[in-house]
C-alpha cells in the first residue's frame, strides 16, 4: 500500500520524500546497495560453480549437502541478487543478514492522500505517526557478522561472493548443531533442530514451521536455473524423516496460537489491533463486524509494508492508526494476525472492498527491486491465502486475489491517490504456483481473451524513480507488461484519464501496465503485438510467439446492452437509494470518469449485489449491512478492477464473436 501513481520520485512507502532523520539515514545506507543490477549470465555459463560451492562447504563444515541446499532454497531459491540485500538485510543464496546496512523505517498507510478506510460517510483518516527506532537489532537480522566470525571471511565478501556466502551458511548450521549438543551427523534427519535455529525465529512454532518447510523441500527435491544462469539440483528424498524431538533442545519460547485464524502448517501469533475510543468521539483502528454471516468475504488483498517488521507491528497496535488482518515476516514466514476475519480492517482505501476483504501485509518495499522477498515468506503467505480462500469461498484468481494496486478508487477524487503496492516486482506467477493455481493457456487462438503471463526473470521493462526522479531503477525481473497506444514501442503510453497526468515509466505509475494473471478481452493483433481493451481504449503490448507475454484464454465478458452507446464504470458496488433503511444515510452511486463503449468488452470477475456496511460509531448498535436489488459485475477494466451495473450490460462468452 504505497506510493502514488502520479509521483515517480516516491521513496518506499510514500508519495513524498520521507522527512525523518532516522529514515533518511537508513535510506542512505540502503541505496548504494541497490545500485548493482543482477548479472545477465546465460544458463550454465559458469559451469556449476554454485553447485560445487554447496558440495565444498558441506564437506568443510560437515553439514549434509542436501540440508545446505534445502535451507538455501527456502531462503533465496539459490539466487544471489548480485549482492543486493533482501527486505530484511539478507544477502546471497544463504540469506545471511546484516540489517544495519539495509533497514529502513516507514509504513505506507500513513503516507499520501489515500484514506485507508475509504468510506465517505466518515471523515478521512490520515494518521500522523512516527515509526519507533530500534535500540538493537534482533539476532535474526545479524547472522552475517556471526558467519564472518565463524569462517574468518570478511563481511563484504560474504555479502557479495556466493561461494563465500554458502560457506558462511554452512558454518552457521554447524555451529547451531554444536550448540544443541548434537553431533555433525551425515544423516539429514538429525539436523532438524539446527535448521530450526538457523531460521532466526525466537519462538518454537515459527522455528518448527520453517524447519518443516526445509524438510518438505528435501523430500520433494528442486531443480532450477538461478538468476546468475547456474543450474542447481537437489535430489528428492521422498521417504526422509526428521528428528523433530530436537526442537525441545532449542530452548525457544512457546507462543500460543489459540486466538489465531491460520492454517496448521504455518507459525501464527495473535498481536491484536486495538478497538478503542479516543479524542472527540473518535475510535479506531478497525470496525467490528459479523462476517461471513452478515456479509460475504469476496477478496484477499496483498500489500507490502514499506517498513520493517518491528516498526510496523508497533503501528498496527496504535488505536489512532489504521489496520489490516495479517502481517508476514520475511526472514522466516512468521504470520501475525491483528484483526479477526469477522471484523473489517481499514487497509485498501475503498470501503466496499474493505468490508468484503481480508488484508495481508508482507514485509517489503515496492521501489527497491533488489530488496527481494524470501521464499519462506512467499510460501507462508500462499498457505494462509489457500486457507482463507477455502474457508470463505474466495476464488483463487486475480479478480479476487488482488494487489492493493488493483483496488479501484471509490470515487473520482480518490483515483489519483490510490496506493500502488505490492508493485511490479511481486512475483505473481510464482505466487500462484504456490497456491496450486498456476496461470495456464486455457483456450486456442479464438478464445477471445488473454491471461498476462510473462517470464518473470527475463521480463525487464524499464522503470524509473525508484530512488531518484527520472533515473532508471535497477534492472530486475517483473510481473508487469507495458501498454502502448499503437503496435510500436515508440508510440505513446496508454493514458489513464482518471489520473489526469501524462503517463510515465515511473515505478508507481499504473497508467499503462498490466500484471501477471490478469485477463483482458482481445481487441486486435498485429505481428508480434496483441491489443486488449483497457481503460476504454485499445492498448497494445508485445507478445512474440517465441517469448510470449500472454497466453490464450476464454471466459465471460460484458459489453453494453443493445441500444447503449456507452455505459458508466463504478469504483464500488453500492445499493440503490431505496434500499437504505431509516437512520442510515444513502450513499451516492456516482460513476468514475470512465466508460465502456459499445465496441468494447471486459472480462467478468464476479457478479455481486449492491451492498454497504454502515459502521461509523464505536458502539455497534447502529451498524447495519444494507443490501439492495441492484446487481453489479466486477470487471478487469484497467490495472485496477472496477464495477458495472448488471442492468447496463450483456454477458456473453468471450469466443462468441
């Protein structure tokens, strides 16, 4: 939930430059480390150096090579990121942490003009808060200095040299095994406790969840080409056991998950967001509800924190701040739940979406492309989303699993201020593979739709403004594809009239970008180019047969009913005026500055009733869910979803024409 689409100079978590001295100091440390672009090696060009590094380190420190490989896979998927740090200051394939060089402070919900609650019936909330500065970093954020002590390898070398980094990880695992009083066994089953300690978690549940993931990787095996073009292989051992009794040797604290709503195979902690009165008849930081009995949960919204774990958790526990349902830690995938699913958190900037969604924050930074997310966090998040989707009947597709950047502005005035996280560097393709719903071709050439699906690693559109206005961001893989007004990369970028600005390549400018997994109706073809209907326009993107950025699909689309030259588009699906009972002010149903013309078609995400949750007081006696007779269709209109009235449209198969 972050920067503005109209300000390409935004720092992480902001539509304006951060002003606190602590933040500027942290950013000064971070930015030089983000300056190195990932190397463009060809597959196999280094002759398996990294695979040999795992073998050598395993032999030197007497750690089973398979354990070392599995731990590294869960940390980084064996990628090196050219020596750039992760969101928590972790370096290299072993994710050795040296957070003093990379941590920044902030949180996106406090920034910019977006009102996280997004309800015009109540005054906009713009909290003025400061993130507390830590007096000391936890041990999980300073494993690299410890590895330097154990190996004698300089810290700078551990950060930038993958071979040294692997050796440092092996030394840490061996030290953890010795600390537990266990022998340096050649049997991978006897390293469960050391792996749990390697996670850096300070509680047994999180450490166990991390170790269980590592042993799942050991059993299934993995093989992939890294970001440096090296092929690394871990042979599957499907019948491998684990000495889980070693967990008691770790001495880690026990955390109760009794109050949480989480799947079994994750670590989850209840850190509640407060529901409290303050000031002059004001309250925060969420609304009590009775979902799904009173209203359905239709969406799960993916955010990034634009701040670090400890500071962000302090904010969500502030009753004068805003809220979300869950936060996920990058180092080990720990989940903190803050708001029950029955209640309504204030996170997406659109009250209709808030009232029908669960919001999940991920420790990360949108405009720091090499501040990468760990595999541990992706996997933990995917398990949580699968659990929530099954429990509440949320379809696992991009019309229901939304990024904050896909949430529409509820009214025309709010469109320019809507946040743009998790941004172009969130790997939606990998995320949906972990959700067991990979994006696939589902139709032939005449299916009528396309699903956006570039290859994340090789898809590297130029973005600007990550650190300095107008300057190119670090070259990096991306989930997003750029749109043009013609089948020519020299033509103008597609314009979003709701933003009222000239489109740019800014990292926060969503005017002319589509995201992996989103589906659009095909409008035209020209050579290697495909055109789609987007924001009321024919928008073109490169889609060569040998390197496709989209695959064919089919489904349902809407188009204006016969006799209508155009129809309005809405940012929320509110009921008609007659549906509101006495005592509940009728909310306006005003269209956004967009239309769908008779020649255009847009993909249907869902049919939804007009609905409004009236909750503007601390006491819940006046709270009501207002349901109307009007029906709406959610559609993929631009980068963001939108709504059209069912009475205005005809629904038809995409291949009908």
